C-alpha cells in the first residue's frame, strides 16, 4: 500500500503530458488551450497536496495528524496513506496498478 505516492505521481505525469501536448496542438485534440492550462495548474496543485501528505518515517501523515495530546513516545497521526491521498487517487481507480486497498472508505 505504500506505493500509492509514486503510482499517483505517475498518473499525474500522464495527465500533465497530455495537457502539454494539447496546449501545443490544441486544435488536433478535444482539449482546448484554455483547458490544457487549467489541467496543468490542477496537476501542479495535486502534486503539492501529495507533497504535503507524503507521510513520514513513522508511516503517518503529519498534515492529517490529530492535534490532541498523545502519550509519551506515541507519534499519533493519521494512517498513511491518508484519506487525502486516497481521495486524490480515486479518479484513477480504473487504471493499471491501482490498489483497491487505496479506495477511500465510503460514509
């Protein structure tokens, strides 16, 4: 399950590549130059979110950490990959390499 970050970044690379191509050759594709610019900005935002939620050496997301006091020596924090990363990965669930264990819990 810890392979989510490299897998998700590879999916973002694919989207970025398609958007860059569309920005250059927009009329030949369904994506307009304006849509390509949006897609590139969106990919950059998702990359920054992945960076914020990348986990630490204890296997927890420090961004999603529970701010309540913990017992001495308890690192606390959200399970990793955290819900934020699992939600970011969910639109790509139909792609090769997606691990069903990454699926966000449904309410």
